[in-house]
């Protein structure tokens, strides 16, 4: 990852998170059929301070399956309290969708409850280096929210797509390749698709060591599953149109970078123009500082393409 981009992102994230939220301020809880497509599905979105991270549960007759474990344990506790109070049931299994801190950071807390936490072998392999890269960035800021300095890993369910059962619920865990992260899992259940940060609704996309062209392929794979409901990594759920909107957003990013005809390292002026173009095209999306990693990676990808080299004067 470009060190200049990481440094600038750290600075911007520091500004974005300067003022802690109050206990419930900005948090969103939902478990209605109208909002989630099924009253057996619940969603918790953390406050602005922890980037409005969305995570979910699915209710079975004997317990709950959690989808992702939040950025900080204090947010995870709110999610668990809401889920258990709403359903009267305990968590039986948690699934991590990709190697991003807001997906795996609550692993130790969940395991401490005696609940298994699983992910694919491919996602599991990328978690240690992701943790080592990000805990120095986030630990001090989120120390009061119990951000983990030491890493507790989930367990692997294997390398291939499989069914997972707990609490009387069976879901299908699709093992996918690179997207916004180097590896992904998407969970399918009765027409619902839980996709993590492969799709963001109302937010710019988090990106960490992924690949934009592969990400577009992942979106095609998600669309091919013909979901009725899509549950994104940020924002509220919707129909398959959320996948289409994410594809259009990525195309906007790719096109904005291409307009600058990238060769070599980007300049601050070109980077600012790209940022302005994407934000202007998508004013409805929060967290524009997330764009920095995505734009830097896309610039590097296009600059390395033979067509870019041949276009040089």
C-alpha cells in the first residue's frame, strides 16, 4: 500500500473521528420485515464515530447466526444486546465476510462467549497482515472502545463454498475472490445476500488491498445469485439494485482516474481533481475520505497498464 496514501488517510480519519459519540447517538437498530425483508433478520449500524458499520444476525428457532463482528467491541455489545433482547435467543455462530477490521475485530469477544467464529481459509490467511497494518492507526483513538491490540483469529470453514448450520438455521457461504479486499465470503439465505463492503449504500466504499476489475466480477457473481434482498457493509438493505448502483459507482471511479491518463506516481493536483469528480457525481455518499485508498490503488493499476504506457507522448 502506498505509504503516502496511508499517512494522509490516517490524518483524515483522525479528523473524522475527533468527537466521540454518546452511548446511543447515531446508532441504528432494525429488525422489521419492512426494513430487512424478513423479521428474522436484524441489522445494527454503529455510530458515525466508528464509520456507520453495518452488521447483521439471522434468527433461527434455536439461536442466532451473526454476520460480521464490528470495528470495536463496544459496538458489538450493542448489537448483541439488541439481538438477544429482541429475539430472546443466544448467538450460536458468527461469520466473518472479509479481512477488514470492521468485520473481524470482535472475534475475541464472540469467542469469549463460547461461540464459534468462522470464515474461509482465504479470508483467514489475510487477516494477520491486515490487523498489523491497521491496529497502530486505530488503537489509540478507539482504546476506550476496546479496539483489540492483539489478534484473535476466526476458524476456517474451508476453501470452498459450503453450507453452515447453527441455531436451526442453514446458510450458504459463497467463497469469492478479490474485491474491495483480497478475499471475500458472501452469505446467502432464503433470498437474502449479506455481502460486506462489496456493496455500500449511501457511503463511499472502503478499500484495502483489493482490485477494482476483480470487484466488478464479484458484483456480477452476486447479481447472478438473484437475491431479493441485499444487505450491505454500510447502509440499509435494499434490492438487487444496490449491486447495480455499486457497479456504477466503481465505473465512475475508474473513469475519473482514466480522465487523468495516469502515468507514474499521481500528483496532488490530479488526485484532487479525481476526488472532486467522484464526490460531485455521488454527493449522496458519506465518508469521502474512504476514497483515498481506492483512488490510489486504481491509479497504480491504470498506470501499470500497457495502454497507459503506449499513450505516453
